[in-house]
């Protein structure tokens, strides 16, 4: 059985940044990238809001550069996914791809979270071509255009009001006749003149062509079907943290996000740390994920030295 000092799980901004800092701290990190190296960043195209890139940067190029930097500094970056875990005692025992077993003195969980989608084939077809699950990430590309936001909770209201500051028109597609959002968020939406709420509607299909999204086909509860012309289709129906493997041991909240101690990355299990979207239900940005990866590596270094 292989033994490592610091095992990092997840190949997104949090995991790669943790590997960079852990390598510089000489705690010899081993990182497994998981099923989707690069994480949610790979579902978008150009990133305009990551510091240091005044002209923006291709999402895949950014995560590739993070990976290369981690490797150059000495991180052992590997393909493969953790399929089983036992965090009941140290060293922690983890299984890779159902076969290889590893014992780790410290563990950084950076497995991320995945956006919830409607499950439509057309939705998947236009991911990155007008379909997005992050208004903060991609809203800039739809300035003075028409877009739609699916959802009726606080997140959907926040996304809609953010987009309303950029876009000409924002439709909110709400499957009920009420919003689930807080009263304050509802009032904000109602006070925004370029937001139109389409009540009692479900999306049947995302419409588009070779250039990307051109519209959406909606169905009301009464069975009537109609189309809207839009350039962007934003999902705001929640995220799913990839924490199931670790939930039997580390504390999670009601939605499954790993709970960390104050401003640190420490979880409820000593020697286990969490970074990135798997513990962040609020910000979900590449830069905040990278910052939490830094914290996790520094916390792991301090733990190992103690």
C-alpha cells in the first residue's frame, strides 16, 4: 500500500492551487484529478474575471497552466478518481479507481460541486454556447442582449438582477406561480424594469444553431407552448457538492457542502481539509476556489509539522 503525506483530491483551481502551495512547503503532495480534470471551469469558454489576464483567458488554458505549475514545483499529479474512503482514523485510507489503495497522513478534499441542469439534450448540446450555470462568470458576454434565467429561489433572483445590469432583457422562467426567494430578493426583482417573470412555465427545449443559443421553447401549466428569443440561457436551480464519499465522516450542511472551521479549511476530522466549491455554497468562483486551495495547503502543512 502506498503511503503519502498529503493527498489532494480534485483537479480544479482549488486542487491545483493546493498542490502548488503544498509542493513549495515540501510536504510532497499527490493529487488525483478525478473524473473531470479542470472542474466546472471547463464548461465555460473565456474567463474575463481572473486576475492577471487583462484580455481574458481561455478556461482550459488557465487550468492547464495551473496544472503545469503544480507539476513544475514537484506535485505528483495523477489521473484517477477516489472511489472509496475511510476517514475513521489516521492514516486515512482511500481507494483509487476501485483498485489502488493509498494511506494519507493528511487529506485535502477539493472535489468541487456540479450545477444542476434540467436534463434536456438540447441543454447539453449548447453548454458553453449560450447555456451557462454562472451569471457572474459568463454574463459579460451578453451585454445588451436578451437572456433567460431558470429558477425561482434566491440564487435565481440574484442571477437575474445581476444580469439585468448587463442585459437588455431578462426573462425568469418559474415553474410555479410564486417565487421561493426571500421577500427582499422578490422585491428587488419586481423593482427591476427589464426583468419579466414567466410564471407556471417549464422549458421543453433550448433552441439554437451553429452559432449558439437563439431561443427557448416553453410550456405553461395549461399545456400551451410558446417560444422566446434569447441569446443566453442561465440555470439557477442549485448545485450539488461532490461530498458523498466523505459525508459519513466529515460534517456537512443540509445541502451536502462540507463544513469548515471558521476561516480555516479544517473539517470536523483532524487532518482532513476542504477547499473550493465542495465547501463554498456562496461564491463559487475560480479565484475564491484557488484562494481556499492555498489556505488548505497551508493548514495541512501546519498540521503535519505539529
